[in-house]
């Protein structure tokens, strides 16, 4: 069996085994559905309506993910090239990171309403810090000998950035994108918890009011699936973009 087949079959095998054990445990122990529904009951709760809510959350998360990572990387480039701006603004970024998103979400609803924008901003806020920190670290992680070589040949700032800093930072940036891929879903759902009439957060909240546990589980699984899809896409891009890392993985 080749390595590519193993990376697909092993997770699928473990997931199927876990679901079978879960189903048997619920049936044998007669656990009521409102406490822990069986996988078959959760599957029955998946319908077209849930798919529509999933698409809404995915769209909000994807927009927040893209905007946050573009803004975060540009901010990191500015920090690396301007020490005064880095020293002045970095504490503000840390303060933003340490402020719980659930505390900011009501403010976003007040400022922007219950539409898509407040959820996109919530997703951006939670995705911004990982890309900022990793990009700053990656852009500064250049080898001293390489720096001296570029300086000796009188390379411009743009040449040093494009040919030296950017390639060096790519592994750090991709790691940040992997972290942000799942966080973006969290941010969108937190925004939907506070004020929304669509999306997976809205479904979970509404189902909890009516004690519809299978629906809650189906929405939670849908959010997990969205995070996995985003992560796998980033992982695929990383393997194509940073091909030299394959040597380290052997």
C-alpha cells in the first residue's frame, strides 16, 4: 500500500470504527437521544436546510480567513521593515488577541448589525494574530550569510524581500494558515451565536432551545467538516508550494 492510500484509508478506517462503536454503545446502554444520539439519528437530521446553513457559515469563514491573512501578512511586512511601528503597534495586536471574541461579538452586532459583515469581522479577528506572529517570525528568520551576500551585492529592499525574506517565511506562513483555517469557522459561529438568523451557529442555538440534540450534533459535525476541508486545501497547497519540505518529512 503506498503512502497516499494510507493517508486516506487510515483516517477513514478509524472514523468508521469509531462510529460503529458509538452506535453500538448507544443501543446497548439505551442512552436517550436528547443526551447522546446515535450516529444514525444524527445522519437523519442532515438535510438540505442544514446544507444551506453550512454554506452560509463556510462563506463567512472563508471571507474572514482570506481578508485576515492578507491584512496580517501586510502588517507583518510593515513591522519587519519599520521597528518603530512594530514596537508601537505589536502590543495593540497582543491586546486584541487576548480579548475574548465572545466579548467583542456583541459589539460587532451593535456596530454592523446581524448581517454577514459582523460574522466576517469576527472570523477576521480570530484569524489575524496567528498569521501576524508567524509571518513576522518567518520574515526575520533569514540566514546571516544570505543577508551578507545580498548586502554585498547591494540588493534593494524589494530584492531582499522577494528573493530572501518571502521564501524563508513560507513555511511559517503556511503553518499560520493551517491554524487559521479551523479558527475561521470558530469565529463565524461565535458571531452567529450572538445575532443571526442563518448559519451553523444559529442552528446549534435554536436546536439547544428545543432540545433537538441530533440537530445540534449534525451542525457541529458540519462545522468540523468545514474546518477539515479548509485544512486539507491548505495542506495540499503547502505541499505544492514548499516542495523542499518533503525531505524533512521522510
